C-alpha cells in the first residue's frame, strides 16, 4: 500500500503544481495585451479599466511619432509596448527582386524600387520613451500593398518570454524582451517562387509558432519550434 501511495501522491503534487503554474500564466495573459485583439482574441481586456472618453488632450498620457509606416497593432506586456514599422530608405539597390504575379488578378499597386528597413520597436509603457529598436531586415519588397495597408502588417506576439514578429517574405523573427535576436527564418525559401500576399500575424501555441502563409505562388501552413525556429511540420494549401 505504501509503495503504491507514494507514486500517486507524487502525481498529485505534480498535477497541482503544473495546474497552478498554468493558472498563473493564464492570469498573467489576462493582465496584458500580448497579441492581436487582446488576451482572448476578442478585442476585450477582462482585467482592463481604460478611459471611455479621450481626444487630442484628454486622457492622453504620452504621444510619440513613429518612423516609417505600419498597419499592425501594438501589443503590451507589463511595462513594454511593442510595434512594427517599415521605413523607406530611398536607397536604390543594384538589382531588384523577381516577382511571379498571377495574370488572372489585377494589381493596383506596383512593387517599390527602393530598400525598406523592417523595424521592431519597444517603448516604455509609462513614459513612451524608446527602450530599444532592432532592424530585422533591409530588403526591396517584391510586391506592392493595398493603399491603406503597409509592409508592416502582421501584429507581433509575445508569450511573456519572447517576441515573435512576421514581415512575411522578409522574414520571421524571434527576440527576447530585451531586444536580442534569438532566431530568424526566411519562409520564402520553402518555396521556389514569390507571389503576392503572405501578410500574417504568427500564432504561438505552447512551444510551437504557427504561420499561415497565403500567397499566389505557393501557400502553406508551417509549424516552427518556438525556441529554435526549426520546421516541425509543413502542409501545402490549395
């Protein structure tokens, strides 16, 4: 009886400990805005108490100008605000990327012919001061974008330990929260062609980063190891 009781007791101690840890993580997520549309992806902050009225002066704690252009949403983790942007440097490269466009679809915008910087920014939540800035990549975009959109379209995601950002065919990047690059992947190399599309927000589940890569040339869903960026599985899409 004693020998059977000890393993059962150890199991329950393990279960309660892990359940408590999971509860703490879930509670911490509810206290933050760690992804697009918030902690529950519903556009609501269950633990938030924001002002319901504001204008250019009322209830504005700070305001900061952003370089370049971005259409992703900012996310918040404790005292940091993360946001992405794409900056046109005006520099002309020696060669331009080759794009294979599907002639069946009309393109209302053309690819630029200048180098863009794809930038990750972290601001202090209390003061708006820039904490760190990292240029993930410098490339010439191989496609245009919708007039109301930008080349920084996918919102960042954090699990409280790392920050995951996607600039589509310009790379997937993982940083720690101090701005140190942990890994990067060019998912375009999983294809033999570049098409139009693939603006996407990465999703993290446990220790897996899931990326839905939808574009004209070749679409797929890929799962990456969240700690290394290595491919776990990939499924082509029609």
